[in-house]
C-alpha cells in the first residue's frame, strides 16, 4: 500500500485533539446519566474506540452494521442493516457514533430505526460531515470536522475494503 498512500487531509494529531474535545463535551452534557453509545460498523470502529476512551461516564457499547455503499463511491440510496444492536434502548440516552455523514441517508435511516425503540434521548456524533453532500435536513449534535465534498479514506473509512487502517483521514487523488 505504501506506493499509494492517500494524501493527508486531516493528520492523526488533529484527529486525536478533536476527539479529546468531543469526549469532554459529551462527558459534560451527559453528566450523571447512563449513556449507550452505538458504533455504526464498519467505518466507525476506530473513531468509536478512541472516542469512548475520552468519555468520562458509565457507558454501554452497542454495535450496528449498516451498508449502503458496497464497493461504490456513491451511496446506493438503500441502507441495509446486517447486524443490529442487542440491548433494549427504551428510556436510555443513546448516541449514534458515525465516522462520516455524507448524503445523510444512513444516519436518517438510523434515527428512524432507533426512535422506534423509544430512547430517552437520541443524538448523533460524527467524526466527519460533508455539508455540501447532504440530501436531507438531518442535524448533527456533535461534529468532529466539516469537510469538502471529496471521497475520503483512512481512520476506519475504506475504498473497496482498503485503507481502513490508515491512521489519518486522506484523499485518493488518482484511484477514485
Ligand atoms: C459509510 C459510513 C456511513 C455512511 C455515510 O458506510 O460509514 O455509515 O457511509 O454515508 P451517507 O451519509 O451517504 O449515508 P458504508 O455504507 O460505506 O459502510 P462501511 O461503514 O461498512 O464501510
């Protein structure tokens, strides 16, 4: 992979710094409450693991796996759940943790999916947000970075299953 390392858009140090800020914000906002954080697989695994370690609260970790991109760079528009959460969410404070909100279709789908389970509160935390790509009016509660409408990889995000282990957010200039 070395010959084709993505161009750096957000370096590791900046990601780490921003996650510490998000963790402090979440810790203050939910003080005294039990939180269920939901990791949206696969892309969110790295962000989720780093974020929850910066949240100073009792926290339950849940996982859901959804896919709408497959091997493409644009959303199919159809969100599929391939693994669902297992804990009851009724009356709980739930935070959906996403790596990226692009068209917004996935997160809108997840909001509807989880609202039906009657949580006490439901918020969205996304590391990345592309305002220019958004196709609905979903509003995010915690945003790491607003980015331009470019296809990004690394730090959990893939292109055809590759680049997830790259430790920064990067852009593939020649491949996409
Ligand atoms: C990516 C990402 C988000 C979603 C965002 O998932 O992890 O869940 O797309 O795009 P949207 O706002 O246009 O819906 P993907 O379907 O690529 O699956 P993956 O996380 O398993 O790679």
